[in-house]
């Protein structure tokens, strides 16, 4: 009996010395994509309600875009190339006929470099986007917000981290800035269409400002929103499978012809999902 106990102890020490025991959780990070090129379908629906002199008006925009996304290894992290393959979108407004948009309003690719946690390090090329199409396709938003923030280390159920994203620059017919602070929480494993995925929820706040010129008028818009959503992450492929985000908030719209800022309410839903795998 003593010999068996001694042998068992030796085995335990041998396993510990050789790194035995259960493996740690897989690293949640970008940079080891097994597939070099992916296709994502991205849906965006936004409703903006404004109240002017006792009258309520609403602008609605909705559309679905298909992006081919390529990855490459670069010294700073991961090189990303996004190409718009297809776009079907419409914008309805109180005055005038609905505006129909397609991929012809976007020319060229978006290239940028992001770190292993998803933070954008630099933007290379940006597509040429018409003023109308810029309401649905923004190179800045795609580069900084298409991919969710990750911790860069292993994470287990209940683990959390905070990701802050802030950017500003020329966007469409004007300038835009945005800051979001989101807390991510690992909820656990799930299965979708036979694929083993990790579900990660997030919540937080987002604030944005935009200065643009339309119809010869300088317009200033700013808003604050509460953000909720989730991410489905594929551990086996080290890729984002699904990204769902809902922002609900309010703000103001300032026009030169109006003596005071116009209050507005904004509700936006974005849903991105991997296709063809």
C-alpha cells in the first residue's frame, strides 16, 4: 500500500513538473485566423426622430451590406482589408422621395491595422463614398467598431474587461468623432448551426458629434446613447462569428435657421454575421 501511495505521489509531481492538469482557457485575441478571407453580412437600421415647432418628424435608414474581409500578419498586429461586395439600402425622410442606395456609391477598399485586442492602430486606404452612401457606409466606423474588443488573454465564464474606443476624422460630407466605453462579460458556451461558440455580452455608453454641410447649411449633431449587445466568438477558428449591437439615446441637431437646437431621439440596431462557413 505504501508503495502504491509513493508511486501515486511521484506521478502527481511528474505531471505538475511537466505542466499537467487541465488546460487554461483559449486566448481571446485576433491574429491567428485560420481562414485568410471571410464574408460578413452587416445589417444596419437607424431611426432618428426630431420635434420641430410641435411637429414630429422621423428619418429612417435601413440596409444590408456584404463585406469580403481579408486578414494578414503585420508587425503591429493584424492587417485587415474590407471590400464592399453588395449594398441594398434605403433612406426615408419627411420631405422628398425615399433614397435608394447600392454598392455603386462606394469605390475602393478599406485597409487598417488592429492590435490583438481589436484596437485599431492605423488606417491605410479608405473607400471613396458619396455623401448619400456615407449615411450607411463609414470607413471610420468600420475600422474602429466592426470588430469587438477582446482581452488578449484567456477568459472564463464570468470574466469581464472594459474596452474604450475613441476616434475622429473626416467622414462623408463633414467631420465626425465618437467615443464608446463598453464592458464585456463572458456568458458561456453555445452552439449555432453545429458550430461551438463563446457568447460574450456587452453594455456601456457611446457619445458622438458630427459637423457636416448639406444644402449649403452647416449642421451640428451630437448624441449620447446606451449600448447593449453580444458577440459570438469561434474559438476553433479564432474569428468573430456574430456581432449584435443596439444603441438607444438622444441628442440635439443645430441648424443656422433655427434659434435653438432641435431635440432628437435615436435608435440604432446593427447585426453582423459570418457567411458561407
